[in-house]
C-alpha cells in the first residue's frame, strides 16, 4: 500500500471529522459517564468514531480499527493494518471549555507505527508523521529535539499524582515538582504529547493511559527523537493500558531513575 496515499486519506478524514465536531456545538450534547465520574463520553465522541469506521471499512475493508468508544474491532494483536483512534481526546475539555481537545490517530502495520496524527480541533493545528520521514506541524517539518535537565524543564503532569494515590509513590512526584522549572496540565494526553514534540513541554507523564490516547503521538514523538516508554522504562504495549512518559532524551533517564517509584 502506498503510504503517501494513505497519509493523504487519513488527513482528509481527520479534517472532515473535525468539521463535524465543530458544527455539533449548535446541537444538544448528550453526556454519559463510563467507568467513573470524570470518565465521560458524549454522543459526539460516538458519532465521530462511527464516522471514521464507516469510511475506513468501506475503503479499506481488510484494515482493523481499535477505537476508544468500542465501535471498531476486537483487537487481539497488531497484525496487518490497525488504526488506533481516539475521536475526541480530552472529552472533559470538550464539554466544559469547547477547546483543548484533539483527534488522535495512529496507523500501525504489523505492530510498527507508520503514520501518526494529533489534530487540535479548535486551534486547527495538525501534527503528523510518517515512519522515518520526520514529523510535521501544519506541514512544516519539526526539528529533532535536544536534551535538557530537570531544573530547566517544564513537565506535563496531572496534580492527582502528587497526592497519595494507588499508582506511584507521591513523594517522588513532589520531589520532581520541586526540582523542575514548572509543571502544567492540559487535560488531553494527545495535546500534551504534541507539546513535547513541539517544545512547549520537555516531558509529559501519566500513570494510566489507553492505547488510543498515545498511539498517534508515539509515532510523531519518535520521529523527533523523543523517548517514549512506560514509567518502568519498558516498551509500550498498545493492547492494554500503560503508565507513560514521553520526554527529551537525557531528561527521560533522570525522571524514571531518580523520581519514579511505582507501587
């Protein structure tokens, strides 16, 4: 399959889906709770995923789709072509702010990320990458990122990991917060990954992310030299939830070695 044609096709789908999301602001939003009070889904999340599935299945019937809202395929492995999709990453932001949310999409072939996309819908900013061909911000090539140290870093981190929790020893996170230049939290994993890629953040970390939160961002991040692993410094398994860090090189080693202690 021609990767450039697939790239053009995916971009057109993303832009069309984004237009539908924007036009939905004039319609009634139906909000449901999934696993917990802050795990939300709307009718627009569902409709957007179904839009992608309808077109992909029509045009590429042998491709599989692994989507957050569960309308795609039951994925047991990453054999063949697998589209890993979050139709709206940052649903709480979508509901409360009408901004700071993104379409996140990664296309994998036999387990290798070949295309990645993060589209910040309201800012009209598209990050994209093709395997071994670099990453782009609105079609302008993104330079390879450099190294830095904790004391000069802005780190994306949810404040809930700094208080006692069941995932990580919070004392290490307090130490990291005190040692870094600053921390930020934007409420969308895809957007925070995009900020690391473009230099607005030096690292982003989370204790619990699903494949669709990170698949597109992983492809993009690797093309600019960012390091992507679990917080145990292991490869990401895109068939399950993971701890996650994407970071400038050097800084990654410092954080996972000196500040992270998982429970």
